[in-house]
C-alpha cells in the first residue's frame, strides 16, 4: 500500500513561491539598513560639517522616526495576517521611502530634515524596511524556516558590506547632497518591483509551507493522516501570549539586545573616527563586518533548523558579549581592527536570523503578524533612544568605552532571560510554559 504522504512529496512545487518572499526580505534588508544605518553613519560627519550641526542633532531624528515606526508597525504587522494587504502596503511604502531618501539631498534647515527623515521616512521604512517580512517569511516555511530567515536576513549584511564604501565613494565624487539622491534611486529599484509580487501565505496560492501542494490524492484524503500534518504547528494568539511568563522574558531579552543592534551599529564608523581612523578606514571595518556577517548567515541557517532556538539564543548572547569585549581592545586601524570586524560579523550577524525565529518558533505562524505588532512597542522604546543616546554619550564623555561595557552587560542579562523563557505547550485547552 502506498504511503499517502508520498503522493504529496511528488506534488512538490517545481519552484516554491516562498523564495520570492525570502528574496524580498533580502532586498529590503539591503535597501533599508544600507540607507538608514550603514550608509547613514558615513553621511553624518559631512552633513554635520556642512550644516553646522552636532552629531547628536543629526542622530536625534532616529528617536522620533523609530517611535513613529513602532506605532505604525502595531497596525501594519496585523495587516500581514490579511490576504490583500501585503503587496499594497509594501509597494506604496517603497515609493515613499525612496522619495524621502532622495529629499535628504535638499536639506538646509532642521525642519526639512525632520520632515523627510521622520514623517515620510518612518512611514516608508515601517512598510518597506524589512520588519514586515519577519511576519511573512515564517508563514511560508516550517521545516526550512531557519534557512529561509537566515538567507533573507543576509540583506542587512550585504547592506553593511556595500553601503559604507558606496556612500564614501559617492560623497567623495559628488558631495553628500547628490549622494543621497543616488541612494534613493537605488532604493526604489531594489524595493518596488519585488513588493508587487509579495503574497501573505502559501495557502493563498494553493500551497503548503515549504513547497508542498495543497492538492493531494483521493487516497491521501481518506487516510487518517493527511499531508497537512507534516506542517501543522501550534499557534498562539496575542491574548494567549500576553498571559505567559515566557513571553515577557522574551520581550525583555529582545529589548536588552536592541541597543547593540540599532545603536552600536549606527555609531561604529563615528566611534572609529573618534579614536583616529580616517573615514575610509572606518568604512573598511564596517564593510569587513558586513562581508563576515554575510558568510555567517549560511552557518547560522544550518544551526537554526537543527537546534532549539532557545539554546541558540543563549549561546549567541554569550558569544556577542565576548565580541563586544573584543571591541574594547581596538585602538587603531590594523590587524586587530580587521579581526574585530570579522569576529563581530560572524557573531552579531547571527541575531538577524535568530531574533525573528524566536517569535515564530515560540508562537507559531497563524497570528505572527498580530503577535509582532502587539509586542513591537517594547522593542521600539529601546530602538528609538539607543542611536541618539549612544551618540550623545560618546560626545559627552569623549569616548564610547563606557557605553560598550553597558552593552556587554545587557547581553549577559539577555542570556539569562532566554534561559528563563520556557517553550509554550498546549495541554487540553490550556497553555503550559
């Protein structure tokens, strides 16, 4: 007698549409992180010198932009659970985001900078910058979820590898104003076409997660075990998640690592220049991190599908704490600095895959958009203040070393929180953590 699941295996899609979603995630990471994180920090000094502003003034918009983004994501993330909205939201946001970047080249007054970066920039970045893909990609994959997220998250590594050097070349060749225009055009090319192809879930196209077709043979339909059992996954609603102790340990863990992921990375080039690196040398270290981080996604993708996400998050937090300690040893451009860039990329780059997978693997895929939207404000608090606070502290103290020590301690606390976050299990109609 034939195994009914064998019929489903033969019905594998020749090309799985889910990889379009992953590719969109990749491109959004390149364009989003490249423009407002990796490339942005190379623009800071030229803009500050030309406009007569302090670095903390230039970074101040990150507070407002991130707060508005956090509010928008509460609603936009929930739209990712509805069939028609993903391509609409992402295509409109892509255009707004690209235009807001181009407009930065015309800034002369702070209100203009605020309008383009905060008002329009936050609207565009919330819908097109990659956050929403973290709610979509896990819907398309279960068995290969780790690899899919790792590959998609590699966009931020490519952004780190490409944009610091690209921004440096454009600024030297055309000045910072026209450089922003070029970056905006690149952003539009990367984001708009793929956003039109985005779909909510495989079921909308007659597919199952990981590429199985929804249609199965009549024998399989009569069998006590159907093909869909291969991809069944327990999902929790936001209401259920709110009641669980493990949820709040996860929220605290993600809040503690956010200052590093958003604040440290956005101040790297400035820190290196403050200890004597040239702008080109600082961009080289950041690009080295990007190349190393890109290579690391392959390794982390393999691990993520083989080992529990909680275990990997604990190990990763310990390794990241050590890598920040390594940063304290970097005092001049040379071999140690290059090794730091490689090490930090191999370790820190893994969190861009681990972070989204924590939410998907703990809470399932059915309500993931709503889950991410419900808890986004907590992470937004840290993301909004970290870049400005680190830049202001660096200017005030004349060094970033004290900030690095605090960030190291945050990772140790995050490791403890993930240890305390027990996996959720359904027992009858209840939940046990």
